[in-house]
C-alpha cells in the first residue's frame, strides 16, 4: 500500500520517554520496524492479539460539508499511548502498533476543493472511494489473521472500509454499534463521512446497526424513513431518550442492544463528537461524559465477537485546550477495549 507508513524504531524513540523503575508500553509492544516487511507475514507471525493503526485524512469530512483540521488524532494519540505503564492491569506485548494510512498525497487538493461546487464535490467523493479501498484492504488482512483491529483517526467515512473489510474476511455481513451524535446514515449521494453505514448496509456488508446516543435535531427525513422501513435491522437510541427525558436507562439500553448484536462478529464505532466538548468536526457542548464513553466501550467490547473498534473524527487543531487531552481520551478508550476483550477471553 503506497499510502501506508510503517511504525518503526525511529518513530518509537521519538516519542518514548523512559523513566528509571518504570516500564512503558512502547518498550513491550510489537511493531514491523522494517518498511520491507510484508504486512501479511507480520500479522500472521506476531503474538499480539490487537493491531493498532491510524488513518490520517479529512476528505470524507470535507465532502460532508464538515470542518476539517490541520492536525490528526493519530499524531496526539501515539505519544500518549506509547508512554502509559506496562503493568499487571495491561501488558504491552498483547498489542502491535502497525503504523498509519497517511493520505497526504491528497492533502493540498482536498484543501483547495470546494464542496459547494458539484464537480469539485464529485472529486472529493472520488478521493473518499480511493481511501475506502485501502481501509478495506488493511482491515481484511487484520481480521483474516485472526487479530482484532483498533483504528485511530480519520473521518467517519472510514466506517465503510472497517465494515467491508471485516465482512469480507468473515464471509458474511456483520453488525455494528455506533456511539455517535449522528446516525451517519445519509443518502447514497457519493461517499463522504455521513453515509459510511448506509453504503455498507445497502451493499450487503452491514447486517444489523444501532446508532446509540444520536441527537434528534440532526435526524433528517431519509434517515427516519430508513430506520422505519428496516426496523428489524436498524435500531436507534437517542441522546434525548437517555439524558434529557430519561425515558431510557443508559446501561440497560446499552446491554439490550449489545445482547442483540453480539451473536455474530461486530464492530464498535465511536465518533468523539458524541462526547461533550471534545475537539472534532462536529464538536458539541451537549453530549456524553468521558466516563460514560468508557463505560460504553467496556460493556460493548465484552464479547469474543467484538472484532474491531474505530475512534474517529477527533481533530486536535480544532481545540483551544492542550492537544494531549484528545490523545489521553483515545488512549483510555483503546485500553478499555483491550482490557474488556482480555477479561472476556479468560
């Protein structure tokens, strides 16, 4: 893959801060280290159960008329993640850091394209389609090797590649639960960050889907019709149900949905715009707390069929606070996923 950058010892040493009497995660993780390494060989040979990799792109967000940043979530996640403690609660050797898909080749073009102009919008759709192919491929390789994927960054357009890659590796459509302020189930109008799930659903890769915590103000007619017409497979729990009107209980609703979805391989998608005041394309003053997001991951990851987690839409350059706050958030959610998986597998 020409847009993939392997994690290596140089990158590790740039970020790793060693301390006497401590063992950091970066000292114990596995990684390819060599750009000549065959991805398939590394995935098949590593003893790590969890494969972490990043995606650096804003094409899907711009094609969906969203705000794009200048710095990516992967950039702030990596130094935090590598420097957490390797201890009895989580061992670094369970994890491999693969590297990242960096679509810098499109960066200048994306910045110059105007999505309000039809021809330029079509070009953005084309770029997202190209990104889809690479995201699908890497996820397919990870799942075929029997590993779990943790995907950091990019727009929510990448949910499509995550789902398709898992479905192709599995040989059947898969389920997904999405912690999000939006359904991302917009019309099939060209690929962007708002319709990854609708494309995956209508192309047969997505079996059952639950949008958890969506804000009612952003549900358009098409979405409501789709969820009504396919009510057996498309489920929705709104933020207002849970946190405004208190018509539904957070944990009870979560457990009910989880029981429904976990019978076959499934993915966990988390758009950080669902969390209050987190730097993202659709940052909101109203949302779940970080603790609730962590509870969500802990509950939904507790099954052998949980195949991947995707943490998306974070953009540190859209924040007025310290950038490492986003890196810490993504690291907490990543380690929560792994811990829940390891407990479930015992």
